C-alpha cells in the first residue's frame, strides 16, 4: 500500500511539474506574441510615414520639373533661348524594318 502511495505521489509531482512547465510556456509565448505585435505596429507606422514622404517627394519632383520653371532657368542662368523659326528643321523618320 505504501508503494502505491509513493507511485501516486511521484505521479502527482510529475504532473505538477508538467503543469508548471506548460504554464510557463504559455506565458512565454504570450509575451513573445505581444512583443511581435508591438514591433508590427511600429513597422506599420513606419510604412505609413514612408508613404507620406514618398508623396511629398513626388510632389516636389513635379514642382522642380515644371516646364515653365525649366524654361525660366534655361533662359536666366544658362542664357539659352528658343531658335528662330527659320532655324528649326523637322526630320521625318523613315520606316523601321
């Protein structure tokens, strides 16, 4: 009878150890999941900021490349001017075979 009690006690200790191990595993997994979720939120915010910056850069590029601005700089800073009408020649392209 004492042998059976010892076996049951050992089984109870083993089951208690397994339950504690499983509980620690669950806590560890939840902690890791929360950390990864926070990291995901940070990366999503970073992606949103980059999208805003991309939009601003596209707007800036379109502003810098406006034909009137380019023409003004070409005339003022580079002293370029449109050729007179008699100096313009049109070249027709032949058929490409």
